[in-house]
C-alpha cells in the first residue's frame, strides 16, 4: 500500500473514531453530568476492547494487517481513545484537590481497560 493510500486510511478511520468519541462523550454528559469524566472512561474501555479483538484476530490470521491495522488500529482507535484526555482529566481533578476522584479515574481507566483488552482477546479467540 503506497503512502498516500495509507494516509487516506488513517484519515478516514480517524474521522470515524473522532466522531464516535464526541458522540459517546456527549451521551455520557447527558446521562451522568460533569461530576466525573465518564465519557473518557467509556471510550478508553471500548478502545481497549476493540484493540484486544483486532490484535487477536490479526494474529490468528482472520484478516490482513493491511489495510485494517492502518484504518482501525491507527486511525479509528487512535482518534477514539483518549489517553491524553484521561491524563488531563486526572490532572485537573487532582489540581482541584479531588484526590479521591483523581485516583478513582486512574484505577478505573487502567484496570477496566486492561480487563477489556483481555476480554477482547478472549472474544476474538472464539472460533467462528
């Protein structure tokens, strides 16, 4: 795949991922308000689940690395997941003196996302 097509796949995947991230973040604000960064947590968990699925399916040969790794792994999931936003959310909570929520944000994002990667890997390991 030439570099122009590679960038096209990354850009298209990124556009879809960014739009889904915005939609889910807004949905979490409507459902739960602004007291905790639930939107960031949700997209990180979904992204972790999907990266576990993607990686396992690719390593098992269910589909080719190119173009799917580029489109989904770099573009879509790169725009969907929000580690930098997670870091800023945690920093702001700590800066506001809300150490409990800051710590909870770290534990939930890291813990649940690791479980989601494992779950995605297990789901992908199911023989279809």
